[in-house]
C-alpha cells in the first residue's frame, strides 16, 4: 500500500495494525461523502472524470510531501481512495475508461513533482 513501508521489517509491519485499518476506514467514508458532495456540482461522467483526476493528483502530492505512514494511510488510502471512484466511472462512461488511467497517472506524476 505504502511504497515506504517494508513488510520484511517487523517494526514497519506493526504500523499496519488496527490504527492503520481504522484510519483507512474512517478516511474512506469521508472521501466517499466528499465525492458524493462534489458530484452534485459536476454531475455525470465529467464529474467522475474530474474527481478521479483531481484525486490522483492529490495522492501524488500527498505521497511526495508527507512522510508519516499513518497520515498517508488516512488521507491517501482512506480519504482520497474513497474520493476517487474508477468503478462508477466505468459504469457511467465506459468509452472514457481508457483516458482515465492515462490522465490519472499523469496527474499523480505532476502531484509528485510539486514536491521538487
């Protein structure tokens, strides 16, 4: 999940216990609520496209700037993971499914570049 966590190191593996799961769960719920709220402003497939690209960009920024695993778990995996929704996007606008990964990867890369 987190590129900076080495599961072969017991101390780092221990960081992925109950606090990690709780933070990801809480963040996922908040991210889903945020996605629902934003989808009212930009409805339909374009709204999901904006949500996915924006969320991917913010994940890139977060992973580049935040060193703490629990903070990254809450915001990156939890909130932003719940915010982005590739399955709903595929169901509502399947032909654009090919464009989303390209734009999402580019957005994540640009987000990582913000750090530098």
